[in-house]
């Protein structure tokens, strides 16, 4: 059995979830803006529930919903929510994004997603892992179309994707009147290629703010900016 992953204010059990705790999710949960007008949050594809839990820790938002299609991951997320200090504010729906839109007519001030992004070339025999990590289970087109229906007029959509997909993702977003307003390019170390793009979108077009984040100077030698970003979560930061 995989050991629980302990953060400063909550613990994640992940033994039944196909995708384990990774840097991407924690980065998104820490980097995402929490504006004063944020009254409701939706986490699409919550997995273990870590991003939703980070946002619960960072805010007093009374309504934080999550969606998870995989049955075992859904049950694990519910367990993690219930075992946290914010169980009364967190709720997970066991359904696809399409089913969620068909059943509910809610709008959210903040939507977050760490979407699947590996292509079919990497599909494995593990169906749960495929669902969690491959674009065949949730395309960028479907994600952005859905976000455009669920996001409130003044809302923000926050996402992390591979850097190589950035321009494609932005182009699709524009089709749905979603405009990128903030970007953070993530590098593993100073000489590494940019690996990830953290991005925020809004229905209101304005000048895009572009940032850069380097995680390490060397092996386990974390940069000041990275430590400042995640220090409220990781035990050893």
C-alpha cells in the first residue's frame, strides 16, 4: 500500500488513485489566483483531490466542487475531503464533464484543471491511468468548450499543460471567447527547457502577464521563488 502523502494542513491517501501526487497539481493549487470575488470553485478531474484541498486551505470559499470520472479516484477524493478540516465545504461528483454540464446549471467564479495530455501513442494497459492522463479521455476542445459554459462572467479559469501545447491551447480558448491573462513558464532548473505552462483565462481580454518559475538550482536545491510558492503545503519547505 502506498503511504499517505502528508502536507502541512492535510493528508492525501492515494493508494487507489491512478495518478499520484505530482509537482504539476501542487503548482497549480499554489499558483492559481484567488480573487476577492471568488465565491465558488470547480476542480475538473480532481484525482486525489489535492488541488481542491489546497484551494480550501488558501481561502474561505464556501462552495468547492470537484468532478472525477474514475470510480476509485472518486472514492479516494471523497475520503480525502472528509478527512480534512474542510469536509463541509468540499463535494465531489462522480461523473464525466459532459454529464456534469447536462445535470447542473451552475456557474463558478474559479475553475481549475490539471487535464490529461499524453497522446494515444503512450496508452498503456492500465485503464484508470489512461483516463487520468491521456487526451483521448478529455480533449482540450471539450475542456475549453465546457469551461466557457460553466465559468461566471467575471470568473477565471486556471490550468497547467505542457509548454509545447501552449499556443494550441490558447488558440482553442479564443474560439470560446476565453483570453489568456496570466502565464507562468516552469523550468526544472536554469538550463532546462520550459516544461509546463501555468495559465489563467478570462472572458475579458487584457494584457497578458508572463512570469517564469525555476524549481531547482540543483538536485533538491530549490529556488527561493519555488519555496515561497509552495511553502504553505510541503512539510519540508
